[in-house]
């Protein structure tokens, strides 16, 4: 449940190779939250959840910036498309 979501986010963030220890701790905390019974002390659940939130925030800061799909890439694709179309018209090969 929570551990699966944390693993998916870690994969999406691509931080496991950057900070493997911190990523492992995040997964362990999530597994601990999953293992806590609903009747367990809310205080222990809150402490583990707080630690998990803190470590995930740190990992998000470490995550490499994804350049895929940003506006600069869109502009470059549009420019390349226009150049290809202009070149096609100039050579007469429609």
C-alpha cells in the first residue's frame, strides 16, 4: 500500500541511484507504516509518517530536473518541424 506508492514515487523521481541509503530508509518507513495496525497508537503512526514525509521531501529536492516536455523542448521541436517543411518546399519534394 504505502510502500508500493513510495517505491513508485522513488522510481519516478530517479533518486535511488543518487541517494540509495535515504531511498531505502523511505521504503523501510513506508513498510513500517503498512505494518502498523489501525488500533496501534496514533502517536507511533504519526511519528513514522512524519519521518517518512521529511525524508521524501529531501529526496524530492535531490531529484534530477526532468527536461523532457518543457517549453524549450517544445520550441525546439516546432523549429525543427518548420525547418524540415521549408527544406521540403525548397527542394520541391512534397
